[in-house]
């Protein structure tokens, strides 16, 4: 584990992780639950740095059943998913609390929206600097470098940390 940056606190059997334990990944994701022969096996939960979680049943390291809960409490259950399905594009907070009055649009699911540093984009798991082509998490720790496809997607679709005039602009005669 010293080579991968992972941590383990739990039961061992014949030099392998087995029984109840907590396994921490270098990405700050952690697993808490049952292990067998060094793999997730039985009931366990993956906790993600963005405060979401996946609770499931594992068999030799693979999830065989479970549910994902987003940080805001919205639960994803396969087959009964009604949120953001193509017909209803409201944010989860709008489903729970109602829509804002006309003229006051809600730009994110967060109330109030996250402040974005100037010259950066909010790409969902952190802030993107298009000049350095680098994504940092919301605590300003390095996450990754963006390839050409991700750069194009972020610049096209994500919220900006600056104001921009949009719409019809009259031509000024010089």
C-alpha cells in the first residue's frame, strides 16, 4: 500500500485484508465494510470526497447490488430514476423546493451557487483553468490535466467565473 498511497485499518487473515475494515484510496475515497482475501466482499460502502456514497453488496471486488446517494441526498435507483430524465430538467433542489420566480434562474443545484475563481470554469468536480489546462478540486488540490476533448466540453458547457455580454450586440460604426 505504500506504493499506491492507500491505507488500511482493519482485520487481517494470513497476511491478507479479511473481515471488517476501512480502506482509504489516495483520491480520498474510502471503503468501509467487509473484505475477503484482500478484496471488497460482502456489505460495504464507498464514501467519495464530494460527500456522495455508494452502499452495496460486493463479491470478490465487484459491486453486484447497491445504490448511489448524491451529496444532496438524492438517491439513484436503477429502473425508477425520475430525475433529469430528458422530460424534466429541473435541479433536485428545484424539485424539492419549487422553482425560482421568473427572471431569477437557478444556475446550479447548490443554493447559493459556488463562487468560481476569475478566469476559471466550474466543471462539476472542481475548477478548470483553461490557460494551464488543469483541473483542481474545490479545496484547490490538483486533480488532473484536461485533454483536448475535456477542454472543449468544459469551455462549451460549464459555468464561467466571469461575466460576459451575451445576446444581440449592435454594430458600432467607426
